[in-house]
C-alpha cells in the first residue's frame, strides 16, 4: 500500500517510523514544508528504501490534490489543525480515505453524506486523546448492560525519575497548548446532577481528586472537558448517569501551583503592557519556561489512558477498567506521546488502506474501530491495553 503522510513533526516522525516498519506498506510519500530537512531525517533513519520526501503548501487545495494524484491508497493528516477540513475535502475529491488525529470539526462532519455516496472513509479523532480513549470508551460502555458511571482519564507526564522540577512536569508537545488547556470551562456529572465548572476553577481544590495507579503511584486528577459531548457520542441517557467526567492527571502539587497562577491572572487571555510592548501572558510563560521543561535523552515520559465504567452486567453491579500505560522507548528515542498519537494514526491508515475498515463516510473511533483488532495492532507495537471487570458488593 502507498501512504501519503502530510506533516512530519514529532507525531509525524513516529508515524513515519511505524509505516516504514510495517510490511503492508510498500511506499511512503512524506510531505512537509521543508523538503530538505525532511529528506535529511529520512536519510538519517535509513528510510530511503520506502520513503521519499516532498514539500507541501497545505494552504493550497490544488497542491494537496496533486500529491494525492500519484496512486495513493490512503492519507494521514498530521498537519496543523487549521488544515484539517481542506485535507479531508481534497482526499474526498480524489476518492482516497484519510485519517487525522483531531476532533471532528463541523467542516469534516459535513462531508459524511458525500463520503458515503462516493464510497470514501474519513477517520478523524484517531490519535491518543482523542483516539485511543474513544475506542476504549466505546468498548467499556458496550461491555455493560446499563451504565451509571463513566470516568475518562488521559494524560502525558514525566515518569517519577524525570519529574525533577518544581511543577513535576515536562512537555512532549507545545507548552503554550498545555497552558491554553489550563483555563477551560468544563462540565461533569456528580450525584446525578450536571455541574458546570468555570474556566478559572478547574484547579479548585473541590474539583480535584486522587487516583492511584499500580506501578506509578498516586496522581491528582482535574476536570478538562464537557461530558455532554461524550454522553451524546456514546448514546447514553444523562438522566440515568450518577457520575461522569473527563480528567487530566498530574503529579501531586501540580494543581496547587497552577491554581495560584490562574488566580493571579497569568493565564488570562490578552496582553499586558511592559515598557510600551504588548506581551501575551501565555506566550511569555511558554517561552520563559519551555527550555526548563524539556526531557533529557535518558528521561522517559508516560502516557496514561484510563476508562472506568460502573453499571450492571447480567444483573450484577460491576466496575470495568480499561487502561494503557506507555513510556518512551529509549532505544528509538520516540516519546510515549508520539508513540500513542503517531502509531495510532498509522494503524488507522493501514486499516483503511488495506480495506479492513469497510464502512464509508465520517467514522467514529467509538463505534467503528473493531476493538480486538485495534488491541492486537497496538500490542504488536508494545502498547498494551489491560482490561479488568470486578463485581461491586454493596
């Protein structure tokens, strides 16, 4: 199969590694802004036998379609999110399936009917979060007859030995993106009631709880997201849910630090005037702290995805837990974040390109990805899903 890989940044390099090592993939066209730098990376990794580099101007629909003209079987879109609609539309026009790692924005969702008519599959939301979490959510909910509680956890953070700075955190992506997510309104369900959490209260003590993970230790969880999106996605009846939330995990003390920063207005939108210069608060913090939050070559990040559901199965009340804990591969240098995002996107592409996923239109990882097949594909890459179900005695 021939794969067009659009965007070869951190996650794209992981996808390229995975595609090169996949015997089902015979040819890879890797496209990014700077062809020369990309070719140097391909040469350094020894990928020349399968991969060729090319440049791409993602703002040009014509250029995207030109790249798709050359007998491409499937497209992986790992470009910045601003291009997601354009790439999906170009792939649809050329009749080629496409996978990306972003939430399904309206301009992608709106392609569903046209994609079905043309017999094309579009798979958004297929990275780590969103992606792996959604596949596990779908399977966990389907495993029960009725559902009362759903708790979703997704996070990337340093392993204990690498959590050696005051906030016990390091970045595998852009720190500015992390800061933007640290002041975001959310909604959870608590005791059967929908609770709104204002953007400046996500780190409030009342909204934090502890979670102990075997082999890692105790982490603190804070809400980040609107559960009603997932209620609709999972076709659940919110009136029957006692508890539901989507949470991020960090080491103890992280939330208290950022509670102070939010309280002091340092994550507010807009700028502050410093000696006649307008300075964006989050950009300043990101640039000032970024260098101190980098992983050293011997340090590992951890990705944790955990889904907990409580409900009835065959008349008994049970708790089912689906979980992935992955760590950086020090042999390849690929971080856990890049493995779980880039490898997942590559898996999606090979499933589409090989015809193993036959459904057409805009697909959802919640209901359209065969769980056992996905579990097996992850396992071949050393990413292991564990699943346990235990009876709750009342």
